[in-house]
C-alpha cells in the first residue's frame, strides 16, 4: 500500500469538525534473548496502523485502526460522536507548517538482515562470558526497530520520516567467596552494521567487573561526586526532564509557581536542553506526532528557568508555544507530552581539572536504575574513590540522592566531554506508554555535598 498517496488523496478539510489528523506507522521489530547461554527468544514482527483524532465539541475523539482503506469514513464517525460535554473549545488552531520529509533510513532497515545472522552475532557476544569462572549467570538481550511515520492534519501540515536503531545489553552476575556483583555492557547503533565488531566493549566491562566483587562499602555521608555523562543524563531525565513536561502543571498552581519561568535555579554556566533533532540516536524526533517540528528547547539557560515541554493542548493552556514534544509510542496511542533528547550542554573545564577540584570525592561510572521528581535517587553500579585528582580504588554504594534545585545549585563545574547516551532496549515510561525511545546525557559534572549511602 502506498501510504503517501493514501494521505495525499485524503481530504481532511471535508470532515465536519474543529480539527482532525491522521498518523500512520509502519513498524518492524525483532527481539533475541539468551538466558545462561541458551536461546530463549528469537522473533520478528511487523505492523501497519493508523491513529485518528478529531477535535469536536471542545474535546478529543480518537481511535486506532489497521483498516486503512476507510480512513475518511472512520473520521466521519468520530466527527459525529455525541456531545458528552465538559470540553473547552480551542481559541486558535495549530499553524500550517507545510510538508516535512526525511526518509533516509530505509536502506539500513534491520528487516533487511536475516534473523539468523542477528542470532549468531548475539550468540558470539553472549559466549564471551561463558568461560569466566566468576560469572554464575548471564542474560543477553537484543532489539531493533524500523519505523516509518506518515502524517496529515486538517490545517495543511504533513510529514513523512523514518527511524531505525539496533542494540543489545549483556548482563552477568559474578560471585566469589560469598560476595556477589551484577554488571552489564551495552552496545548501540543506528544500523545493524554499527553493532558488529564490538567485542572490546563487552570484554572491557567483563574484565573490569571482578574489581567490584570485594570492593568496600561506602561510608554513608555527603561527598563531592563526579558524575560521568551517563549519570548526568539519568539525573537530567528523571528529575528535570519529567518535571518540565507541561502536562504536570495543568491545574496545579503549586507546580506552576515552583516552575515559574525566569527563576534562578542554577549557576550561570549551566544550561539544560531538550531537542529531537539529533539524528542517529534514540531520541531522534524531527517532528512530533502532532505535526510540530523539533525545537531546541532551553529548559534552563545560563542558570535561569527558561522553558518547558509542550504538546499543542498544554501550550494553549499555558499561553506558550508548542515545542515538538507531543509523542506516542505507537499508532495505538494518543500523543502526550514526552522528552526527546534531554541533556546538560557542554562545559569548558578540562576533565583533569574537574577531578582535581573533587578532592577526596567519588566518581560514579554507571547505574542500575534511577527515580526522579523533586527528590531523586540513582543507584550506582561501578564507582571509584578519587585521590589526588585521579581515580583510586573501586567502591560500592547503594544510592545517591538529592533535592532537584539544591543539586542544580551544587553543580560546581562542567567538563568538555559531552556525550549523548542511547538505548535500543527499554526507554521512557509515562501514562501507560512504554517504552518510548529517548536519549539523555551531557558532560562529566562535579556536584558538591551529595548524599551517598
């Protein structure tokens, strides 16, 4: 079926409603899992479906369908839904942004790779831990996705773009003399070719993990922490990113006051951004599922609270501009306010100087999980003490925690080693929609007086 022609021939202006749009998604995915070196999952699946929205009587009517030959009839049915009241009519319509097109990933679609070739590569990586006597159990997970999105709305905006990613995570549990430690190695690529020849990445983690089996536990207290880009990213995503999603402020005067634009929240050298324009990463979203192009949205600029993330509805409610953050995980779901690539911008402090400034601090290299909000926690995996400006001994910590704005004010320096972190597995969850591909990251940062236990 020629989706582009189908949408071109669909007359949305003839639908008797305030506004309507159609989003069609063609998706291919594959998944592979090994448990203790035994293949447990090897599958491919594909789908084609549409999400239809009609704005009528001051409220939304929508449906998802795999029947694409009767889209106009289905829109007419939605437009004639009974008025159940309670809605508020828009004071203006979305703008007409014309047509956007960026179809460039079709040639690296993972559907073009035979499934058995993927299985053989992941099996080869999985077996890297097989002969390590400290590894008592292991899990290897691979996933890929190719998605073509096509869209049209009744004010004239349309788009078509594609997205692809591949990746794998290798998890292993080590044990010796009653001590246990769990670790993981991950690889990511925009294409299947990019995740080949990555043995060194997996072996690098595997050969380093034994150091943490017998590492001492941290003495609980406050420390100067050096957070690598992965930890910087999870902090920004879980704490600042979610709190910047504007739907959390609708009807909440306390949240609106707490997040009042123009407020000083950090040092002048700190800027936090969300942008969907970073190609080749899991946060790539050049135009959102409501037809608004990605913007470089400064959530914090030079220490000042400067913006928030919007869908069209939330932008209208708060008298602000859409930011390209109305996103859905698939054609079965309606778009809600979501992040894309969220990060702290690069700094100027050489990383050697940043470590010297940390004193007798702790370096956090990676994490198991993070939780966010006004109070946030991150569970570190690999960490090291810092002595004389250099990494010293491995150390184990259960959690680092802090209050969001206090932690922002406590950022003392930002290095110049910016990196965005991507994942083809998992993603962001919100409102029953998981996993949404996102990216996060930034440079290595120094934060004073963070609680570690």
